């Protein structure tokens, strides 16, 4: 009997280890959330009305001259104090005509995202300036090679659906080379959709030329733009960031989706009241969306209220706080009211290391923001120390956390078969009085149940026999295997060579082939 049980257990383990067909997976990209709603419907409308009041009565300052011309030509008003105001009717008309239901393309179609309605995707983001050694706790400057290694690790992870550049290439002192190589290392490292940024509009043409080469020409790029521009177009409170706005103009005209990031920090650069912080972020994002539509009506733009939070005892940012989860979830809810694609942060942590604090802060943020139906959850993997550091081991652990969160988003299937009356009847009336080997159990063990890659479910005895591995141990081993073997080759060698011949690529060749 013991051998039979062991054989059955081994068979189940083998079944779990086998690759699953896409239609048999327990979770998948773009499942619909929306069951968690921190705002009552009347309060969503109050937030919207207050944001319209802010834009009509206070407006935005410091638009560049090109922006003043674009915005006023579209109906906004330049006041004597230099601020630009937007009437309520003007903003509501803009929202009605804004771009919707646009795909965020991968370099390979299997990675295409459809971020609308309440479909949820998770990805990275950030501009961390340090890499974290998860064993020693040491922080070191981040590099171009780190950018590439993060991208190719994301490329290998099932539950991280897109790659937004995560670190600053601090080995590159020249701003143009930093912008170009950030884009290059990202698109070379993953075939998933990529987001990146540029600090100066003059830096963008070289990157666009590179993207056209990879796509097979400008027309093919415009048909399937696989890079979006992350654009911090605003300096909270309510001031345009002039260089970023000029970059926005270039991106929109080049057919590149723009991620409109408004990153006020409650209690510092936005009101301490949670509702007030949300109102300001929504108002700023509406102004940014108006700007995009003034350049080209209906252009693809991601509505990006990044409602950050302060620890009011110190003024420092607190990325892992419960207030952060509330704000991001509420931002998603307001974007759903507008029927706009929403990008918002989830999964930041204030912890400096992959530890218990990192785990619980990331988990409850993902659970709330994912179940609120945020379309694009940025900062969701790898970020440490309130966005100052990045850990590759934490990226692996976060893949588990995101997968588990997705399972909660999927919810419970209630069908005649799932209600299981006949399965219960067969088991209890003449059956074995347990369900371990039933046909239903074997059929559903992979389709309905998600198993962690680095989380441990062994007994204490088995755990000791295996050497007492921690989640960090398992993550480090998985990371080592990925970095030793996963070198994406979606960019053909002759295109890669043409890029290197034409532009100042600073990522060493050996970094891309494991030499």
C-alpha cells in the first residue's frame, strides 16, 4: 500500500512538472479583476468632479512654448499668471474622444497585451540606482549589464508580463548614451512589451531609428509599436515638466504609446488627505491626456496616476504602505469610470532586503490593486528600498507572489461540474471516501491549482532532509539557472550588428551570449 501511495504521489509530481498548454493553466495574463472597490460609486464621481474643478480653477503651470501653442489651440486658456486652465466641458469632451482599446505589442505576438476594461497585467518599472546583493545586503551602482540581465530574467518568468526599465545605467555618464543603451538593453533582453524613457527629445531619434530596424521599417513599427514611453510629464503639484513634455510630443508623433506618470507624494507634493492626493493625481493625468490628444487626437496613452505616499513622521516615501495599496486601487477604479487604460504602482516595498517585510508589503498591495482591476501594475517585481534598489532574487520571488495574486483574481468557478454533487456521490456511496485519486482531482490539479516555484510546502522532515532551503535559496538557484542559459535571440544577428555599427552600444557582446 505504501508503494502504491508513493507511486501515486510521484505520478502527481511528474504531472505538475510537465509544461501546461495555455488553455490548461490556472492563471494567465489579462484576467479580469474589479471585485475590490475602495470607493463607492458616488465617491468616484465626486473625485472626478473635484479634479475638473482643479483644472478649471487652478490649472497647470510651466508648459513649454510648444505645449502652450498645442493646448490653447485645442481650447485650453492661458491665464495672465501663466497657468493654463481647462474648462470642465473641454476635459469631458477630451475624455470621450481619447484613445481606447489599444494593444501594447510585444516583439513576438504571443506577448501582446490587451489592457482595457478590468484586465490585469503585472510588470516591472522604476529607476533604481542600486542593485542589491540579497546575501550580504550590500548595495552597488546599477549598470547597463544589470538592465539587460533584468530584462532577460523577466523574459523567462511566466507571471511578469511586461518589462518597464527598472534601473539607471550608472556606468554611462553621457545622458544620450544612457537613454539609448537603456532602450537597447531592454529590447534586446526581452521580446515582451518594453517601457522606457528619455530625458531629452534630442535623444529620441536614434532610439526610434533602432526600433525601426528591429521592426523591419517605420511602417511595421507604427503597426506594432513594441515600446512605450514612460513620461513624467508633470512636476507635482500641477506644473508641467518641460523636457518631458517635449519628449511626449516626439513619442506621440512617432506612433509610440505614452505612459503618463503623475507621481505626487501624499503629504509632500500632493495633499496628505488620501482623497485629496487622488484628486490631484487624477487632475494631472487628465491634463497630460489632454496634452497627448492636442498632439494627436485618439493617440494611445496610458493613464498613470502614481499616487505615492509619505511616511509623515519623516517625509520619506513609503512604497509598501497600506495607504499606497488604497490609492493605487482607487486610481484604477477612477480610470475604469473613464474607460481608460490605467497604469499604477503595486508591489513596492520599503524593505532593503528580500525578507518577511518585503513579502507582506508586496502581497497585500498586489492583492488589493490586482483585484481592483488595475490594467497595468507597474513596479510589481524586484523593487526594494522604496524604489532605490533592485534585487534579481526578489524578482524571482515576486513572480511567485504575482502568480498567487492572479489566482485570487481568477476567483472561484461555479458550474454544475464544479459544484461536484456527482463526484461527492460517487466517492461517498461505494467509493474510497477520499478524493485524492478521483478523475476530477486529476483533471483539476493543474487547471485550478497554482503551485509556487520558490515557496516551500514540504513537511518539516522533508525540509530538513533537503538542507533547510529558504525561499531566497530557491530563488537564487532559479536565477542562476536563468542567467546561465536564457539569452533571448529574437533580434536577428544581422539587425543586431547593424545597430552596433550605427550607434554607441555599450552593452558588451559577451554579456549577450554567456561568454
